[in-house]
C-alpha cells in the first residue's frame, strides 16, 4: 500500500508535536522516493536517459539527498561535506541543455550502491538534526528548520518528476511492485462513454494568497486579487477519448491549430500523438508508470501546454465556440464556486491526491465537486492554464 504524509502546519501549536510531524514527513518522503526507484529491475536501469534533456535516473536519486547536504552547508547548520564528489556532481542539472553539462563525457557516475549508501548517511544526519535543533513556532524563513522543510518539499517535487522519467523508460527495465499500484482497474469493455459539457461559473472576486500555515517557496507568497467575469468551464477534464478525436482528425499534422512555439515543438519532436500513447495494429495503448496496456479511454489525457492549447483551438473551430484554456484566476474562481474543502490526510477519499488511491490517474468522473458535479477541480493530474508563472505583488526573495 502507498503511504504518505501531508505538509505539516508550522504557524502555531505544540513545538514538539510539530517536530514529530516534520520527522514523519521527512521519513515518509525520503523512503517513498527510494521506493519509487525500487521498480527499476537492474543497476543498468539507473543509468538510462529516457528524456534527452534530463540526466540519467541515477542523478536524481542522488540529487535530492545532495540538496539537503548542500543547503545545510550553505546555511551553516553543518560545516562539512558528506561526500564532496557526489555533492559536486549531483548538485545541479535539472533543466540543462544538450550543449551544456548534459554532455555525458563530463560524468563518471557513482555506482548505484554508492548512491544509496550516501542517501543513508544524509538520512541519518537529517534525522539527528530534526531531533536536536531548537524549534519554536512559527517556523520562519531564517530558522534552521526552514532549510529542512525546503529539502523535504524539494524531494517530493522530484517524486513526481522522477516518476515521469521512469514512465518514459522502456518497460524492459521495470518490474511491478505492490508499492506502486494503479489507482484504477483496467477494464476496457466496461469504460463509460463520458459526455463533456460546458457549465456556467458566475462572476466573482478571487484572492491568491498562500498564507503562512505551511512551508512555501518564495514565489508562492504575496497576494493578488482579481475580478473574474462569468465564464463556462467543461464539466470534466479532457479524457483520452475526447482527445482521440483531435488525433484522428489530423490535429498533429495541421499546423493551423498550433501557436508558433507549438509549431516549432512539432517540427523538433515530430510528435503524432500524446507521449504516453502508442498505436498498435488494431488498438491504442496507454503507458502507466510501469506498463503498457489497452487504452483507458475515460482517464484524463496527459499532454503538454502546447498540445492542450492546440486542442482548444481545434475544438473552438469544430464547435464555433470561443474555447480556450482557463486563466489561473478562473481556476481559483471554479475552486471557490464549488466550495472545495478537501481532507488532506493520507486517507483522503474526496480527490485523487497524496497517493491515497494509488499511482495513476482515475476516470475523469470519479471525483466530483459542487452541485454541478465538476470533475477533478483538484487532483488527478496537473492542469494547464494560460497564466504564466510570475511573482505575486509583495514578493520577496
């Protein structure tokens, strides 16, 4: 079974209970990240590079532990390296380009067991620090525990990014484990024909303001208030079945649907379909984390922003409606409209969050919100908006 914890509150309460919660959160994330890599079936698998603009998988296994060590040194909580070579080699490289330090001749990667041994030393160090560092509430940016919380949240980010890399890996390098089950039961014959429709969302005012209850990155803080005009939103996320119409209509070959960047991406990748689809002689198949299987048509489609935008342009032309991706403020308006209050415990059943249901998406109509029964307003997949990432008013580095 999957087990995880959600981000501890750090603004008030009992300091020692908070210490215990942080310790549990650290251990949960650290061990969960390692268990993800246990679906690799050989040392050779760790040195594969399924995404050309990312390092081999071994880098990220070491990187999340190195992040702890290097941040602890920079903040002067510790004054020594645990392994200077690993901490230099595996410090950066998340978004490098092929002409930069992704040139593999620059690297002599450590062995898999060496990286796991390094991780064990970092784990012991962080647990010792959690037990011994002074802790008072609220925990603020300048507190030592902020660095530990930063490392914890950073590792959980890579839990997702590394899962995507592994999902791109050839299945010959992967084994099935009980720790990473599907969240749905594949049954192609029983899948529903889900009809999507646009539903009215009234005008409102929304405020984006993280608050100080939990750890956050600096670009999450600040506040932005927006007046949102009334709009219509699709009841469900776009499913694989709905996106198939775009694929079969030649959507990847017809550049009229694609923005300039999208057209360049098409030319570079020669994409003909979503990344996690493949066409067999008589059927489509879908790649989950660990296996290829017959297409689950009622799951949300996994696409990048450029594909999502092209789909909207195509659908707008087909329906003669001004269909587009929402703004971030409109997404907040939808959240506000349906009155979402989600239990963030690991046992949460009200949305596909926190690995509470397994390691995959679920059908787009499984979790519904509000009287209109909007599907997956939160959870299941990341959702694209037309709003570029930017600092909110009041941002401080």
